[in-house]
C-alpha cells in the first residue's frame, strides 16, 4: 500500500473529516461515518479512489 495522499491533502481531509464526524454526532446522523472515512484516509495516507483514478498528491513519490 503506497502512500498517495500528500501533506496538504492530508490536513484538509483531517479537518473536513473531523467536522463531518462531529456534525454527524450532533445531528445523530450516519453522515458522521463519512467523516470517519476521511479521517482514516488522512491517518493512513492512502486513498483507494486515488489508486483507481491514478491520482497521487504525495510529492515524495510523484
């Protein structure tokens, strides 16, 4: 599993994921699970959809 999420992308995913997850908890919605997916892709620095579309935002491996 190669890293394909760069640092800027990682920060944006983490912030958006936290916002969506917190909103899901506050409004008691399953949308919070999407926030967890964003957080997971930020933590592991791997996005399966990026692999499918051939996208790589990691400057170290570009």
